[in-house]
C-alpha cells in the first residue's frame, strides 16, 4: 500500500511554500560556487549526476524513501555514464529507479548544482564506487508523468538493485522537510527554478 503524504508527513503549509518559491534567500544556503553554467563542465572532483523532479498531473512531486537511510525521502537521481547526454541519462535513471517510461521532459535547470558528501557518506561511497568524489554535480530535469500509476515500480526495470522502499506524491516543502540535510539546499534551488511549473 502506498502511503499518502499526509499519512507520513505533516500537511503542507501553502503560505510557507509560497515564500520558498519566491524569496531569493534560497541562495544564502547554497554558495554561488555551487552553481556552474551548463556550457561548462561540472567542477573538478564531483561525480556527474542527473536529478529528476517527476510531477503528477495535479503538480505534486514524486518522492521515495531510501532503503539505506531510514526516514529519508528523495527524488530520483543517478550517475551520468561516460559520453552520455544528461537528458538521456535522466530518462534512463527514471526508468531504472521507478519503472516509469510514460514521461516527457518539460524543463531543466540551466546550470549544474553541486552538493558535498558528509565525510561518513564519502567514505562509504568510496568503498562502494571504488573512486573518491567530493560530492555530486547534478543537472536537474522537470519531467511530467503521463502514464498510469500502475506503471510505477520501485524494483525499476530490473537492471539495477532497488534503492527505494515506498513512494508518494508530495509537495516541494514536504520533500525538503524529509530529505537528508546535505541535499536540502539543492532541492530548494531546484524548486525555485521549477516553481512556474508547480503552481
């Protein structure tokens, strides 16, 4: 059974969300050094990655709970393969992590967003990936879900190990509230960029 967002989280406060989408204060939490133009390569030492903001017809955002971090919810994301176009990587990652193939790219953040791994996460991923990255540099895409919810399958397309335990449609504020701390500034920036599509 899929929990409704209100069953797991406190109800969204619309006035609070409104402030987040219009205030420039979001930049105070993410230094300008965290952004890199799409014409440039992402900063050295960061793993190239895509992030996916999948929205429902009612403009709610897809989030899923991580199997490896209890009570932590996130939007789908994943690494960009060597010489892979970020748009293609976003469609591939969405399919691998959620099983979703009925979707259209609507918008993208026109620059790279980066976050640093906390030391314990960096150490764990160094063992897992066999390479040492400071964090991830992400290209974010807003993708509209055009299918039927039966299509959503957290086992993905079977090509990768599942990462998520549950999923739900949430408001941007609910996602920020339930994300790990080191991803919150990037999520705020993503939702600021995509706010015209989320009204």
